[in-house]
C-alpha cells in the first residue's frame, strides 16, 4: 500500500482519545505488512513492536488518538485534510516508515516503535509503555513541527479546577450579595492580566478552557467552576507558581472556594548537544534544509518520558503545529515525505555515532 493511501485510511478512522480500538488494529496490521517484528496491541490499545537487539537502543513513539471533532477527509493535490492530519497521524506514519527504511538500510541498533493511546487526554498509553519497557538510549516522539524543525523542549502544564460557592439571591438585587460567577471571573481576569498575554517560551501562560455556573435565569448561582490551563517554563518552580496562585485565590475568592490540580506535567528540555540532536541536524542538512531547534509552549508525552527515563528526547514530524486541534488540519505530502527521509537518515547517522563511540 502506498503511504498516501495509508494516510487516508488513518484519517478516515475517527479515533478521539478513548476510542482507539479500530485505529490500533489498522496500525498493527500495517506494521505487520511492512515487516516489523511481532507488533502487538496491549491492554491500553498501544501498538508496540521491538526490533533488533544492538546499540543504540531507540524508543520511537507517535500517538494514534486525536482531539474530538470529525473533519471531512479529502485530498486536494499535495494537501491531505482530516482530523489528525497534523496532530499527529502523519507524524506517526512518518516515524513508522522512516524507522523501517533505516532498519532496511543499515541501522544495526534496537528500535521500539509504538503508537500510543491517550496522548490527547490522560497519557495512559505512554505511561503503560514506560512501565513495561526500559533500557533505551534515546527517544523520538512524533508531533508536527515541519520537516526542518527539531522540537527540543516543551513547557510544563498545570490544569486547575476552581470551584466557588455563594448564597443565592434574586437577580434583581444582584448588587446585594457575592456572586459565584463574578468571583471566579474576577480571579480569572487577575490571572489573565499577569499571564494571559505572554508569548515567550520562558514566560508563564494561562488560558481558561471551561466555565460552568448557574441554573436559573432569575437567580444568582449557588456554585460556579472553571478550568485554567497554565503552562510554565523549566526556569519556574512548580511549587512557587502554585503558591503564588493560591495567594491570589485567597485575596480574590476570600472564602468558600476550593481548587484541585487535575493534571500536571513537568517541563522538559533536551540536551541539544546530544548525538540525537546532532544526528537530526545532520540529516536535515543532508536533505537540503536548514535545521532549526524550536521550543513549544505546549506539553506532550515527551515531557513524561524524558523526565522519568532521563535520556535525550526530541519531537519531530511534518505539519504546521499552529493547525493542531483546529478545524483546518491539513498536511502537505511533500513535507511528509521529507520527514520520512530525515527520520531514516537520522537513525543511520545515530547508529554511526554509536559505532564511533560517541553515544550519549
């Protein structure tokens, strides 16, 4: 099957987090057809195949799930549209094809190639893989960034759920009492004034993602809640950041409020002098592009594995990351094929580094 046809098949299978069964079977069968060693689907619907037993040992992982929302799948010349076209089925497929080509053309190390579930939700897939496998020297994750860009760092994440309770009263006398919605909005506006407009990688950013409150149109609410997604760089202490936020809550919300950290992810910055980064730079240059290191304000499975295994990790893949999670996910097949070339070449170069005794 041609890679373009496989990409279309992947896009046609709707696989939001929690519904990866069908896509995992498709990926397993495709990997089996390509000749990967015994690809299996585990208890969390990850697809995993371990190949070779030499050095370096490289962990390679893309994710098979997407955010919710069905998009029409179509092809228009070199452009492929559909949910997951950018984030991140094209990156997953590029990793699979690049790894296979490298193994067929001289890579003599060990490769664990995997398609993880739940990356867009609770990271259940990567957590299960990390529990069951170990001993790898490097890791490569598949996410959009463009064929010439190497993602070498992600911010950390704190997802806060904040609840506020107040007495109810008639809407006509709203001025008389504290309003749960008003209180939460006051807190969010204060937080936004501090973090909401920041763009720099080394700054804290915050976004409100969910808000709920009120039941009746003529009564102020008894309860309101909201979710705040906060991203922070490695230079910021999570404990210090949470302490600052708690202080702001106390000053603004005063009483009858609670908060919970629903999700937390540590920031991760790769060793930019590692053989892994060097191999990708060399491979990108070999393919007539100028390599560039980029650092993203998001977070991903790279953070979890990099911090736990403490090995050099990068993220790489085709596509414009600004289109992730949008209604216009589109990938240029030329960018896809360039990425396959770079992945295959970088693995062979990494194998050469190992033979030269330059392993990280």
